[in-house]
C-alpha cells in the first residue's frame, strides 16, 4: 500500500467518523426534543442543528479541501 493509499484511507475514515458523530448528535437532539431526557428542549434543538451541520456540511468541506489537484 502506497502512502497515497494510506492517506486516502485515513481521510475516508475521518469523514465517515464525522458523519457518524453528526448522526448520533442529531438523534440525541431529537430524543431531547421528545422530552425523554432531563435536558431542556433548547439544548435538544442546538444538538439537532449541530448534528445536521456535522452530518451534511463538514464532510463536504473536508472533501473539497482534500481534493487532489487536477493535472
């Protein structure tokens, strides 16, 4: 495995981990909004918004940043 392959694998793992974290954060926020925790609903809304942003926006930003230059 070349260094480029290792770097690509690490970046893919990082993006996948960020997506998973965002999904979990959004679910925790939805559970909080449903009243299943002792946290106030405002905290749940913040969790949902941060989770959705983490799930949708951050991986795209990183993929664009890490994109290989076109020859």
